[in-house]
C-alpha cells in the first residue's frame, strides 16, 4: 500500500515537472526575445549618451542633464 502511494506521488511529481517546467522555459524564452524599446540618444552639449526615457527634451533635442540644457 505504501509503495502505491509513493509511486503515485512520484508520477504526479514527474507530470508536474514535465508540464510546468516547459511553461517556465517558454516564458523565459519569450522574455529574452522581447525587443528593447528604449533608445540611447546623444547629448549635443557633452556628447554623452543617455536613455531617451531619462533625457530632458528641449526644442527637439535630448539633453542628459539640466546643466547641459542650460549650457547649450
């Protein structure tokens, strides 16, 4: 009787690993293939590259900091 219970537990564990591990692998693969939507832009004042999301926009130009914006 104990052997049957152990066998059922082992089978359930194997089924769990087969189905759920594949789903996790697919999710990880999908995350790796996501395109990067953020773009790096060059600050016209100091020539450093900054993330477009973090840059300060003024007159269509992207600046890395308030100092560079003021010293343009």
